[in-house]
């Protein structure tokens, strides 16, 4: 094989941040090359340089031996470089088809809608990523929006495809389908840069892996010659504990009680159907399920973000189904939403301001309606250090931080308030192994301190390793509640697919 992409001594400096510091990378033709690194290690900055979104301050890029001086993504696409971003580059009010063909419309403008829909149906069928071309993106789940991004890249026939955390919101089955696609593309000579925080995925799919730490490349290895522990240690620069260690399960009083809850969507279709469960203090209750089976509507109802059709929600023996969200926060409920940028942060606010979003009216931070920034900055300084938020400058806008560090802001705000009930949705989405280790430790500390935790995750391993009890949701119904110690991947998988009778026959 010969080199398709050569990255030589690339450096990129932002105000107060050296994002890339003499980075080197070589990607061969027909190779799947993984990039690993902690949040803020410079991976996304490097990919944005390769894709033409940023110009490097120094260094050189070569594609098939030709020196690149990209003026923007349009030129990168013309050269055969495609990218699926970690945070979606979609226009919510447009349809799936309009988003996919935007800038490359069949028949020009006005574009041939029928032809576009036919092309998209054909591509989506070939890659086992079926989706309705006429659906509005704003009406899609996060998982389906990720699917649109992937299809958008396939539509443009790139010879170098950059996948930035493409499996973050996919089910295990969808991830395996994506891997099959990647293998077929590799056989056709297409090169793929695969960014993932999931070490098992890197081991399974990549040929080589380059590790980045604090803006530098610290090593490139043949994937088959290394192991997950070595990669984790190289990423973080220390020994990382990959296995969750839990203390004995000692549940207390019921903190959250949900009885016969039914919730409908905007089309008045029932998405949550007579759901009942309880969560006790000192317990992590995991909710497992394939994305789009009522999890979003259930969580929004619990947080007062969506009205319920019927049923009862009790928090510490008091009915709260009619309380507004702010009042639920005041009672000691915290919430980590699945979409950190749209629901968890104000991107144009500073890190310090985002850390007090729930409490800006509190007497600690406000006096006669005026924010007391000395106290705000004291809080930010403490939280930035405790949660290892990078860069450490808390006056930076949240939108200038990497996705993983944006997530850390939310965790510092929600977990740091020591809630009586924490509703955590995808808390480690897009996080590196060091951050995941830290977040899991924090969740277990909350649990051991007597908090009740509802953990909603598409990561089955996360659900199984952290949860004391596991509820499995399918089509808006809790199929069963399993003991965390005895639940098996096979039984949970069957319940997730809606096969209740078969699941009960599986050995546990």
C-alpha cells in the first residue's frame, strides 16, 4: 500500500490553546486508521484541518502526493475527502433528502426531488441504513440524525472518509452494520479515519491506531499488536482502570415512583404506555433499550419538559407531575440530557456561566438581581479543576470546547450539586476512557452516598456494569426489570427486541 494522506508537523493555535502541536499522521490507501485520544487531545481540530474547516498555522498536508492548501470543505470534498462530524451538521427544518443532497443536488437547482429520493432509498438500502427521505430532520431521534450524516458522506463517494465518533448513538446491531460497510469500502480501496473512544471498536475494525495526547501524537501502532489496556494507558498517560468496581447494593427508601405513566408525542401517538417502576436511594436503575423506544418522552415527562397523558410521578412521596422543571430542580433533582449542545448548555455563554445555569438566581451567586461574578468564578475554578475541564480558562465560551469537555461542564453542574435524584441520559457519550472512568466513579459515589440514579444509556456494557437493577424498554413498554447481577447480554438483547417470552427462557 502507498500513502494516501500525509500529515506533517501540523500545528494549530487558538487563543490560549495549542490544539495541535507538531502532529504527524500517515494514512495508507485502503486502510482503516483509528485515532484515539482524550477529550481535548486535538483529534477533532486535526480532522477539521484535513477537511478544510481550519487552516493550520504551520505544517503540511498531502493527498496522493499532492500538497493541499484547502480553502474550505467544498475543496476538500472536490479532492475526495468526506467527513461525518461528531456534532451534526444538519438543517433541522429540511427533509432527510434535502440535507443529504444539499450542495450536490441531482439535476441542479431546483433539484429533482423524485430522483433524489430514489438515490437516497437505493443508498440507504445498500448500506442497511433505511430512512424516510421525506422526514424532517427536526422530527428525528439523535440516532436517526446520525444515520443521515453517515448517508450524506456515502452520497458524495469520498476516497478518504473521516468518521468522527460515528457509532456514538448507534445500537450494537447498527454499529456492526456500519463496520460491515467500512470493511466493504476498504475492499474497494477507500481509506477511512475512524475516531472512537470505544477501545473494543478500535480493536475490532482498525488496521492501525494513532494515539494523541494534549495536542501531540504519542504513537502509531499496528492494532493487532496491541491491547485495550495498553491503548488506554497511552491515551491518558497513566494506568487506567477499565473494569467498574462497585460496593455492595444497599437500597434505601423509594425516591422516585412512576405508576401507570402514559406519554404521547406531538402527533398524539402514545410513546410511553402505562409504565411503572420505582427507584430507591442508594440505587442505580438502568434503562436499556434501542434508541427511539420511548426513552426520550419518558425522561422529558419526568423532568417536566413534556405533559403526561395519564399516570402518577411521585418524588419522595409527593406528586410532581404538574410541577414545572425549575421546581423539580429545587427539590433536588438533577438532569444530564442526551443532547449536550441543544439541551445542556448555552454555547455562547462562558464555562463559568454554564456551571450556574440552574442556580443563577440563588443567593450565593446573585444579589438584588445582579450576578456576583467573584462567587461565580470561585465556583468555576473549583469545578474546572475537580472535573478536569480543558482548557482550564473558565471565561472561554462553552462552544469553543471539545464535545467531551462540554459534557464535563454538565456533569460538574449536575453531579456536583449532590442531587437526591439524578437522571443521567447518555452521560459518557463521546467521552474518552479516562473521562468514562471518572464519570462512573462519580456516579457510584453518588449512589453510595444515598442518591437515586436513573441511568439511560444505549451502551449495554455501561448499563450492565453500573446498574443494580435494569429495566428494559421496547415500544414504550417496560418489558421486564432484571437484577443487575444476574442479567445477561442475551436476555437484555431479546427484551430490547420485544421478545419477552423467549427472553424469560434464557439462562441467567
